C-alpha cells in the first residue's frame, strides 16, 4: 500500500514496501522542466540531468556512476517539459548507499567549470543525434506549430547555440531556484522497511538546504486555437511522417480519463479503429497510433502515422473519417468495456518492477498533486459510458481547429491546401453509423481441465518436463503479481536463412498471429485485448518463436490461443501480402536510422559467408519473393512440437500448465526436418573496413572482432570485459565521453550466437571527430588487452553485471525469455540460477586472456556510416 509523508523542510516522500525481488528503486522528481526556463535558459533543465552525476562535494567526477555500478545498480535521468527525474535501481542490500548517492547528487552537486564545459559538448552531440532522427524532427514541428506562446513550443534539449551560452553562474541560478525540498518528490519502492526508509531519508534529505522555495515559475498562457495551423515541409526521409492534432486540457482536468479511453479506442493496439481501418484493412500506412498527451498545462490529442507519400491523401481521408465517426456515433458497449479493462490492467503491469511502480507514484504525486489521484482516475475510467466518450469526442475532435504537420520526402506532391480540403470535405460527411466491428468467436477451449493435487513446488523453483512429442516445458510459479508470461522458442532464425530467403523468419514471426483455422487476424487481435495481454511472433539470429503476456485470470483461454497461433498458423495470402509490404517499407526506411545501418554494414563486413552477415529484416529482392508457401514450409520443417521449448512464468499452477501443454504440444506432427548445415565463417586474413555515405549530422562507427559461441566457457569473462568498457563508469564512457566530449552514445557489445558472434564497440560522433574517436577506441581496447586490470575496476564490473542481471529479471517476460532461450541453446539453467557465481568467479587474468584472444586489429572489421 503506497504511503506519503512530508519532511519538516518540505520534501514530499511517497513509498511502498515491496519484497517480491531483492531490489530497491528510488526516484527524485524535480518539479521543473524545460517549460520553466526563461528564453535565455533553453536546454538548461536538461543540462542539469547531465551535470548532477558529474561530481559533488563528497564524490569526484565519475565516482557516482562507479559507486552505483560497483554495487550492481543503474543510475540515470530524464527531462520533460514539466519535470526532471533522477532514478536509481539497486540491489536492496545496498539500498541505503544508493539513496545516499542520489541524495548527494540532488543536494550537493559541484557543477565544476571544466566538467560543465565538457558536458556541454556532450549535449551538443546529443542534439546532433536528435537531428538525425526523423521522429524527433516530426515531434519538434508538431509542438512548435501547436504552441505559439507557451514554452512547450521549444525542444526540451535546447539548441546548440543556447546550450553553448551557459556558464556556471547561469547553471547555479537555475539549480538554486528549483532544486529545493519543497519542489521535490522522493519516490521509493522496494525491499526495505518503512522504519529503515524514514531513517535514511531523514539522514540524507533532512534539514535546511539553504535554498528557500520561491514558488512556481509563471508560464505564458497559450491562446485558444481558433483556426487550423498547417506545417508540411520536405525532408530527407524515406517515408512521410504525419501528425494530426487537437488541443485538449491538462493532466488534472476531469475529461482526461475519457480522453485516454478515446485515444485507445482510436489508435492504440491492433484492434483500435485507426489500426484496423487505415493500416490493416486498407494498407495505407506503415504505422499509426493515437495518444492523449496531457502534461501540466493543456496538451494535445494526436493521431500520428508514417506512410509511403503516394498514399498520403487517402490515408488522411480515412483517418479523418475514423475520428469523425467517434464524434457522431456511440461506441459499442463491449468495445468500451475492452478498452476500460486494458487501461485498468496497466496498473497491474506497472507492479512487475520496482522502478515501474516508483515511476507511477512519482508521477501522481508530482504531476497530479497527490497519490489519491490514481484512485480517482481509475474510478473515472470505471464510470465511463459510450455517451461520455461521445461527449468528449465532440468537444475536442474539432476539425476546424486542427494542427497538421508533416515531414515529406522530396518531391511529394501534397501541400497545405490539399490537406485542408480533405479535412473540410470528410468532416462534413457525417457517418451514418459507427465503424463496424465483429465480435470475436470464443478462444478455443478444449475440454475442461481436471487438475489433480498440486505438485510440490515452491515459488521460484523451475519445473521441467519433456513431453512424449519431445517438447520441453519449463514452469516457474511467481505469484507476486497476477500476471504470467509465455515464451516458445525453436532453433532457427537468421542462422537458417540464405541470401535468397533473407527476411523469412522476421516475416514468419509477424504472420504467426494473423490467422488460424479457428480465428482470423482481427478476431485474434480482439481476443488478445479481451485477455488484457500481448501476443507476437519473434524472429532472431538463432531462434524463432512466440511470446505472450496476460493477466493470470485468463490463463486457460490465453494459453490455448497461444498454442493455436503457434501450431496452426494459416498464413493467409492477404495477411502475408500486407505484412510483406510493411516489412519492405521497413527495409526502405532503414536509412532513417543510421546507427542500424552501421550495424548492418558491420555484419556484412565481418562475415562474408555465414548467415550472420545478413540483415534480420531481409533485403528487398529476397523479401519480395517470400509468400505463404515459403512460410508454411519453414513452419512445417522447423516448428514442430518435437523442436519446441516452452517456458511459462508467473501467477500459474504447475499442474495446470503441464496439463494444457500435454493437450496442445504432446504429439509431434512428424514433419520435422534436420537443421541445415551452416558452414563456419573462414578466419579473417586481415583488417576489413567499409563506409556508407549518408548525409547526416553524425557519423556512426562500429569496430569489432570475431566473438564466441553462447556455450563458450569464456562467455562470462567476455561479458566482464565489455562491462569494463561500457556503462557510465566504463572506460569508453569515461575517457571518450566524459573527458573528451566526443560522443553522446558510446558502448561495447558482446553478441554471442550458436556460432561465433562478435565483440564490438559502437560510437556516434561528429564527423570532424571521427578519426580521433576511432583512435581513442583503439587506445582503450589496446589498454584493456595489454595492461593489468585493477582489482577494484574488475570488482565493479562484476558486481554491476550481477546486479543488473537481477534487476532485469524482475519481469515475468524476462525470466521466461531467459529460460526458453537457454534451453533452446542447450545451456541448461546455469544463467538462471548460477549466473552470479559464474560472473563472480571471473578473474582479472580470465578477462585479459579473452581480450588478448579477441582484440586483434589485424583481424577486425570497421563500418562507418555518415557524411
């Protein structure tokens, strides 16, 4: 049960004891964001997010990140229009230390002048990265058009010019004004007692900070929008990015629950009206969604979509038609009931992790003013009626005062006049009836289960059973939250593909839930929503499968739906064609994500013959050849129950899971094919490099080496090596980002496979810094290979790995995925139950040995993408 109290100095504390995992999460919500900046402070709130971890009176630069990582924790922050949030999640045995680090940063940051200068350069690199991201550019256009006076019109991150203008005095002025106890909320959730927390908070956050609260900053009020605003402009994009938005009220307005439900009805999830009508039935967009953005001040109801530019007129017309129907007809009661159940289920899913629950508590207290706002919100959701939804739609979906923005590929023959004509014409065509929606047939039920006396299991124990078919079933009861997760895994994926059918397993994964003999694609989507869950196929480098997560009260029908999609996909021609077209569009737009292009280029450079050289998305020529017959043939050959590993984790009963598994997967179809022969990649005979020219603000480089298999005894040593280099306390981050301001993003990766994968470093940097950045990466790799590793640094890396592993396994889905994939790759339960001891056993010599074996610049691959 969440509780709240206030310190004498004005700091508000919200907290909840939760002992389901040995983890604690702490967040400090500063009720000041970019909308609280003066014009000469643009980007200053966000700069604080960077600077507060750069040193305090007690901790020097870099010590905060090193201390957190040395105790298995993660620390980070984010900035929005309305608040700046600093968060740490850490093993509960180190909870007090984690809270002390967070409090020290908030209360006593040093703002060293030299550190400030370096971090300003890092923020400028982050700004360049955002300039290379079309979605960010599209969002910037939307807000600068929707808001003419209010500070929401400006980007949170600021501009390079404004950020470079900051000095220490300006930073301190903002800090002293806003970082004061009465303007803060501390949110704490985890494995501690109330008495412990109260004692820690008083010691760390109590007393007079010497910074009296001066009150909230007055914000300019945005005048009411009385006419349309349109900004459509050409941009170097491969697809159009389009926004259609309407002004709506702020977070605490009584219409917000209905607006959230309206947004979900309109465009959230596979059964929402825009997805069904505009994407699925008419294939006009690649992606479409709607959302109600309700910050502290009035927000926006937005329908956003990406699409081929030639389809823009018809897509806009259909989008307006769907939204107009919501203004003129009552939503069917069953459709609204499903949406209400999904919104209410979100509160359950938020309880899976300490940090998720801490974020919820912090949001309600800082943005809504009190924790009780959550109960009021869900009470309002429960009271919603079709009439109330219609009332709100009529009030806010007013096409005469719409904001329209779009990034259009060069040469797109579509302008403001055409957009306005479509809005005028379609909004006058009042629909006579709401959009037709078919009720789904019931999920396959099978015979009622007769479950005998429960198996003698305890929460946390993994029960494994091999079925007569050969399928392996792994079950772990975790009753803390009324949810469960399922993962089905089969050997395969990219490793089973060739250049001729590249993209097959990605397309197959997308089509697994698009129709069975029992249900068509739309019915499956409705059933998933009715179970308040998710269900989707997955195709990776070494496996292919299906993942599902649901409320546990729907266990039996959800399990049977999962099994139906896994065993009996029909791969209907129309659905395969639709998914193939969407996949081809994803391939076409890869250039809009230059870091992904860099990794694809690296794969083709490092591997010349092995399937790992191929892109997981596929290529246009190979995907165009794929059809239902290819998917059916692969499914029959490589997804028989005899090849299956299924894991189920959560609020379930072992006997019930095993009974359903026997019913669904107990018999083999008898069509399983042996795995294809995959020839090993020949050794590199010298360094390789390739470059792809793209006109972008940043250059993206990947430098890497042949790696190890998933079952290699050196795997844990390699993970420790990568952690020594990565993370906020890692060598690459400290040397190249912190000290030399070369990048916003720099990290190392160990990608193991059934066959040897790779070990690599990625960086995004300014083009003029590319050669220096590459030299810096080489220097750090050489140092970690050739010089002894200090014991303290080794210990920090190992503890960080152990702690983040524990933090990452809070979710049922994460535990189910680890169990399924490790079993699929014949690794047993080592990672699940013995990961910490395996990592703890790694020595400095183990790390140096694997570094010497892998880091060989004469056997390396370099990929560069940029100007």
